[in-house]
């Protein structure tokens, strides 16, 4: 009886609906023809055939152009005079930034590893030494 019922069953038919948007398949993309999106704050830029772009079929991908590392890079380094050791606390203790102590004996600009603020000793760092960068964590 069961075999008779199974033989009478109609095969499933699948319908494929198209949104009318022509998508590029990954096999059609070469290094020369790849078009990349705008770079996000995490450094991601996907090409037009990337499967992760399917979530942006209905609405446009929104990218904030004010990337934090670019905003911090625009701030000039702070002159600490003749102080050899300085600390960075991010401006306000309630923000969660720990105190990061930096030794400014070496010539160059020393950056806080937590927030990116830069400091230098004006007695040690002169002229071309401003191009030397140190990261203090």
C-alpha cells in the first residue's frame, strides 16, 4: 500500500522568482574587472560579486565617512614640554580609558595604544624627528 502511495506522489516543482536585477556571478569577475565598494570603518571593501552583498538588495549600504582613525590622525600631537613621562587617560575617567604611561625620552611622536592620542617632548624631538612614530601600549 505504501509503495502505491509513493508512486502516485507528484514531484515537487520549485519556482524561481527573479527581482529583475542582473547580478554578476563570481566566475565572471577577474582582477581587472572587479569593482569594489567604498571602504568601511573596519577596512572591508567587497567586490560586486561577493555573496555578502545580498543583504543590501532592498536598501543601499550605508557607510559612515567619519572613520575614527582618520579623525584622530587629524588631531595635532600634544607638546609636553620637557616632561619625560606622561600619561593618557582619554580625557575623562568615566569613559573607561585606563591610564597609559609613556616614556618620551626617544625622539619622535609617541601614540597612546588605547585611543591614538599623540604626545612628544619638544626638547628631544626637533624637525625631522616628528616623522618618527612610536606606539605605546
